[in-house]
C-alpha cells in the first residue's frame, strides 16, 4: 500500500499572482453552458464543448481549459500535436489512444497525459459515443 504524502498549502509554490483584495467568485456551469467547437474539418464528426475557456463568458479562464470531447462510434481523431499540454479522462465508451508508438486500449477511468507537441489521436472502437473530459494548459486558441 502506498503511503500518503502530506502537502503543505496543497503543495503549491509561493504565489506569483497577487491575491486580490476582493476574492473572485466561482463559476458553476454545466456542459450546456459551454461553447460547441469542431477542432478542424479533418476531425469531423468528433466535436467538443469548451466548458471552462477564455472564450466562454460563463466560465472565463486565463490559464487552462476544461472541455468535453465527443467521438461517435467508429470515428477517429487522427494523429496530431499542439503546443498545449493536455490530459484526457475517458468517462464513457471504449477506444484506442493513437500514438507514434502504436495504439493502446482506453476506457472509463483511463487518464492520458499528453505533453506539449506529443503526437496523439483517438479512435472510438465501441458502439456508443465516447465522452472524454479534457484539460489543457494553456488554453487552446
């Protein structure tokens, strides 16, 4: 069994952004409050919803994105890369993570960390739409 690590101040380094005099308020949103996007003509029919993103006035962020990625049965988002770091968490469905090294099975509960410029793609091998929670930092444009 792994030992717990005790974190002081949640393990965060000293702040680099000054704390405001008036604390900001949280944004509480759902996927329905997000902005639908298509990542490019080559990715159709895969699409997403930007839930927390600088372009979403309901949950405007500065340093990261939280989005939902939807991949219909048998659809694929081909190998690609980008500057942003990205983490996928498969919530619903099964598929294959595509990398330069081959393919790997993914399903509910799988977390995938993608460093900047890492070649990656994803294919839905199941019979239902894959739902993938994704986080990026910094936000994609």
